[in-house]
C-alpha cells in the first residue's frame, strides 16, 4: 500500500505528520475511519453550535501531542526506543476507538455494562490480528502491563495526552475560552523520575491552570444542563426502542442498529462478530432512526425523537440536595394525566439523577512535581495556593427533568 499522505492539517496544531506506514494503515482502516462519524461531544452541539468535531479529530490531535511528548522526554535524556515510540502513538491513536454513536449515550442503553474502554481494547486486539501482531506492545502499554509505568501515564493519567488534547480542542470548537490550556507548555515541562511522569517545578502554574480549566469545562460544557437533558433523552429513546423491539414491534432502522435493538449484548457476548456489527454503528444510524421514529404511533418514541431533532427538550432543575420523592411522583402523575400515559411511559419524561465534578484526585495517579532539589511531590501539596486541594473535593449536584408544559 502506498503511504503517500504524510501530513494532515489540523485547525489547532497546524500540520500533523503521520510518522509510519503502520500508523497510516491503521488510520485508513474502516474501524478508525468510522470515528469521522462519531461526534466528540455527543449532543453538545445543541448548546454550542460549533461542537461538531469528531473522535477522529481528537485521536489525531492526541497522537500529535504524544509525538511532542516523546521528543521532549528524549531531549531530556529519557531513553524511549523507536518501538516504544510507535507503540505509544498507536495506543493513543486508538484509545477512543470503542466509542459508540454520540460518544457516551450508547454505553448505558444499547450495550449493557460494557464501557468504551473495553470495546476499544477489543478493537485493538482485532486490529492486532489483522496487522500480524504489530500492535502487541501498544496493547501491553495501554493495559498498563509494560515494565515502564510512565509510558502508560502518557496515555492514561490525570495529565495525559488525551486530556491535553480534548480540553483544548473542545474549548476551540465550543468557543468556551476557559478550557484553552497551553498543552505545548505543559508538555515542554514533562520529565521522568523513578519511572514516573513528573512535571518540572516551574510548570506548576500551567498545571494549576489545566486543573481549573478542566473543572470549568465540566460545569460549563460537559455537564451543561441542556446537553445533559439531550443525552438523557437519547439514552431513554434507545431504551424505549429496545423495549418496543422486544415487544415485537418492527422499528425502521439501519441493519447495525436493528441488531443491537433486537439483541441483548453483555461483555460475555462481545465476540468478533458482534464487534464487526458494532463497527458499523455511528451517529448517522441514530439520526436516521429518529427521523423515521418521529412518525411512529408510540407516544414515547415519537415524542422523544422529535424533541431531539427539533431541540425542544425537557425543562431541568439543578440543586445541591436530592429532590424529594413526592415532588418527582407529583410530576409523574401530572404527565400521566396530561398526556394520558401509564406510569412507565411517563417515567421517560420525568426523572431525577445526579452529576458530579472532581477536577483533580489526590487519592490516585496524582500529578507529581519534580522540585529543584530532585524531590517528587503531589502538585496539590506543592501549590502555594490552596485551590488545587480545594479542586480535589468532589462536588455533586442533583437534577430533575420534566416537560416544559408542567
């Protein structure tokens, strides 16, 4: 196969070089090309019209940052072999390949109890077979089974290339400037000490800004109330579609979506043939289905579809404490009366849950600073402001969704 395409133009970093024939072939593979049809931020475009970027953009961006990180570490005398470098690039490139349509909604509705990380690993193992074992080292590092811990930390930790790309990218495409971190500066400050990834002491303010940016992006963007309602409605729509299918209704949908509506798929069932079917699913299956379901006779599936297509969503109240049970059941009763529904149907339109935001965790995989004297300390302990420690407290909020007509 001729590897002619060597560079990709990215709106954030400029030219991204594809460094090897193997990586080029992985990008060309249908499993990876599918990421062009999976939005990075789910339903967030209903809030931020610019947020139409895809998992494909993000994977290439994270790979670009990994190239930079390897370059920086090597310049500081950290030995990383060419095999390790390629494995790192492959692992970060494929870290999100298991995402389903609209990113997170599928994990809780179409497939049961299997996370996108697990599906990513299944895709990697399948690709490893296709590419004659050339992904073995990448998979070992991805699973944190390689003897050099810092390599895994570059892929998955509290300061990894994944986060450094998505915060900056999502802030760029949403126009929410609070997330605009300087990933270049953070990467320039990276080092390795005792096989652990550390940040040089002078990078402490960049780390602090990164943690704050993460917190603000969660409240302002990822947990934005409108995006939250839309994602919940999408999950409920898919659940309803499954219920109706199991009751013998035939719903118009693509072949891949039909399979997942008809079949209960648990981690045990996820074999190569299921993976192949999953690889055919993307955002377009869901949007296409909603466009035909909005005319269905079932009130729930019809209403949920048109709500999502026309951005006519539920109202959402958010507060610090849980909503009392009686308040929720009152709303359910009203919906039952108003739309002539039974309790089960009404529960698709009235529901309560919680969201939480923890920008930094001090209990595991801390971000460590390397002081001038060669000591390694947790950034929260080293910070002269107490805010990093404050940011490590988990903040939980409760929400209640119900129709605007109430």
